[in-house]
């Protein structure tokens, strides 16, 4: 009986030592030319509060938590999974924009965009965007993410960049979320 208790104790301790910060990591990169001026894209990328309007199928809400550091609490939705994370926007130069997840199940994930002007793209100014997604996933999200291919992530990045371009060329008034929506969650599934 003592051996059984010790074995159960050992299993519990082992499971509790699994790092929840980043159990799985993936890097996915794409490059895309967009029919939008670089300055307009940078403006939309930096407006975290507008993300639910830009990507309504994937971002349920974005509530500014720290205006000075440009951090927003975002709720991402992917089919049946809902993930909450604090996201920070910053720029290291006029040509580099970065989104970094600073808390939640995606903590440590960064999306870096390098933007370059294109002078005569489809008859007007455009922008070449090179995007690198360094995806860090908690251990229980990695169970679901294992079934998502890099090609699918590339396709989501591609369509997201397209949506940012469309929004930058025709901005809509931002909806302000006063209060987080109430929902019930178990692990990563919310309803």
C-alpha cells in the first residue's frame, strides 16, 4: 500500500512539473504584397482595440488593459476553442511591428512583421509584408494544435493580412467593449 501511495505522489508531482509556459513551439513564416500604404498598415496593426472589427471570426474581444504599454486583453476564438491572452504591440523601427503575447496559454508567442514600401504595386503604393509567427503553446493547447498543419496556419496568416489591408484602406469606427462577455470555461473550451 505504501508503494502505491508513493507512486501516486510521484505521478502527481511529475505532472505538476510540466511547464505550462511553452510545451510546444512552432515557427511559421509568410511573405505577402498588399495594396495598402505601409503607414496605414502600421496604424491598424498598432490599434489593438480595432482587432475584433478587423478579424471578427477570430478575435471575440479586445479590451485595453494598459494604454501606456499598449497591452490589450484579447479573446481569440478558433472553432470550439476560446483562448484569453494579454497582447502587447510595439515597434522596434518604422519597418518592424511586433505583437507579443505576455500572458495566457499562448504566452511568449510573437508575431513579427517587416514592412517594406512597394512603389508601383497595382497602380499605387503598396507594402511587402514578411511575417514570422513564433507560436508557443501551453501543453493542453498543444494537444489540439498537433492536428493543425503549418499550411493551415500560413493560410490563416495570409487571410489575416488580407483583412488588415482591407480594413486599413476602409477603416470602420471601433467598437468599445466596456465589459468582458460572461462565459463558462473548462480548460480551453468555453461556451
